C-alpha cells in the first residue's frame, strides 16, 4: 500500500515543489490550499501525471473547523496518513518596522504560521498514534518547513520571524513527545527561495546574492526544498528526530 502525505500550502511555490518530489517517490497526496479547486487544477493534474493519487483539501489552517474537515477528508478518502508536511504560511501584508507594526498584522501571521500549524500537528500526531496502535508496522513522520527567519532577525517583519522561531520549538516539542511512538519530527529551514512570496524583493536579493549573501551564489528554488523533504519523508533519517535541515545555500554559515 502506498504511503500518503498531506502537504499544506501545496498547490504552488515551495509546497508544490515538495509535492512533486513526494509524488515521484511514490506517495499519494492530499494537497491543501486557500484557492478553490478549479484554480489549482493545473497543479493537481501535474501531480497526478507523476503517478500520485491526489485529493484537494481547500481550507485555512488558521481555522479549527477547516483543520478538522481536512483531516476527516483525508481519513475518508485514504484511510491513512503517513507524512504531514507543514508548509502553509503567509507573509505580513505590509512590511513594517517592529516599532510600528500592528497587532492585526501580528495576529494574521501568527494565527496561520504558528497557531494553525501547531494545532494541525497536534491533531495529526494523535491520529498517527492511533494508526500506530492499530498497526504495529505503521510508519509516520512530521516535517515542518520553517525559515532562516527562525534565527535571522528582520526588523521589518518581526511577526514572521517570531512565528518561524515558534515553529522551530514546535518541532522540538513534538519530537520529544512522539519519540516513544516511533514518530520522528523534523524541521526544514529554507533560505532565500524564489517563489511568489519573494517576488516583491527580487531585485534586493539579486544584489545581495551577487554581493556574497550566500556561499552558493544563487537563489534557492522549490525543487531544492522538495528534494530535502522527500529524502526525509521516505525514511532516510530515522535517527534524527528533532533536527533542523538547513537548505539555505550556506547563508547562515559563519564566515570571516
């Protein structure tokens, strides 16, 4: 029986890159996004062309009702879930200095990026524990996509940095809690990745990369993240629970 993976924010950008590589590795997929299914038809068709059975779970992970409905849809369709990839996230609608940023912006970012992910992980973890109890050879894992912003301060988007730092601790917490059940939990920490989210700062990062921001002198791409996640998901690192996998081209490498 093929394994099933649930990728939040999986219809474009980093999430689609992850879904592509999981499909190539033989996973069936549940893809989450905010857009209606007609708007993501091209992405879903592409994933199916790679051999995956794919369902679409439209919904906002910041909503408790939506999270419950999505997991119920996966359970009804596939009857199992082996891999949760927490990828969905939002950026501040307006980048503002932390001395001026609003509570509304903070709530918007943290409710999706941290709170929604935290409680989706909680619900999925409980389901995985149940699956493990029912079938001793069940294999599951949880992978959270954070960001170098978990440790690299950007004072014009503090809410984003705080949320990503919280995701890093979320990984450690669930790794510690789920160890007894044989369910590893991982964090993948991307650097500067060329997606819709970074489109507005392309010129800025083109210059920074040219000036040596990264050891490897190029942008990262969703494909880079997809390769890392697929390797983790297929079980290449069974004894590395709680660990951070850096995919940043050496941006955070200490240099003199």
